[in-house]
C-alpha cells in the first residue's frame, strides 16, 4: 500500500504493484477461509475474518467485493458472531441490485438469533439487529409474501417494536399480522 503514495514509482508501476497485491491478499484471505471451513475451528474463522476485513478496507470497490463480503458474513456466522454476520449480509444486500432469497434468509436468520439471545450482545448490536430485521424482513415480505416463513417474519417485526416499548407501532404491526394470518 505504500506504493500508492510512493514518489519513486511511476503510475504504471504503482498500478502493477497494487494489482499484484490485491490478487495476493484476495488469495490469502480465501485460503484462510477454506482452511477455516475445513477445520471448523472458531480461531480459524477469526483469522479469516481479519484477513477479509483487511482486504475490504484496502480494496472496497473491486469486482470481487460482493463475493468476499459474502465470505466475510459467512465467517462471522460460523464464528457465532451473528450481529456482525447480519450487518455484512445486509451490506451485501444493499450492494446487489436483486438480492437472492437465500441472502435475505441468511440475514433474517442472523438477526433473529441475536434477538432471541439479547443478553449475549451489546445494546447497540441488539438495536441494529432489530432495525435490520425490520428492514430486511419488510423486503422479504414484499418479494416473497407467500413464503411459509412470512408469518414468522411478520410477527417478529411486530415483536421488535414491542421489545423497544414502541407500543403504537407494535399494535399496528400485530394487527397487520392478525389480519394477514387469522
């Protein structure tokens, strides 16, 4: 990365150095992820998370960003850090034009786990998970309203308002749940 600001290198040399470093760092992070998936050890997932985060900080807008963000979210999920997994899945949803159902499912599942065990997470993570569950759950309901998971999602959106003690919205969404699923 020092090559980016080097006064000794030409623009072509800087570009070549950065391209080679991007390839090396992407390969390194991916190999660590494969190793973690093979070993299934939390420490290996944490190492791959660190490598992916470094890569995405240095190269946020390359063609591989979405694939590596998905791997990062998966690593967080497999390391049982569901709040960060949900945030990364949600960031990926924002970057994609038409996110797949499986990506929406993974995000909702990550946030649901946080909301089921709020004592294991910080207040900020729980609040972010509530907001994320509402946002992604609403997207899911718009695209897949007839899915078997729709009643659970609709109910839990209402429950997020109840848990925040926002009773006006909770009542509104519980009534919407009851009307949609009598």
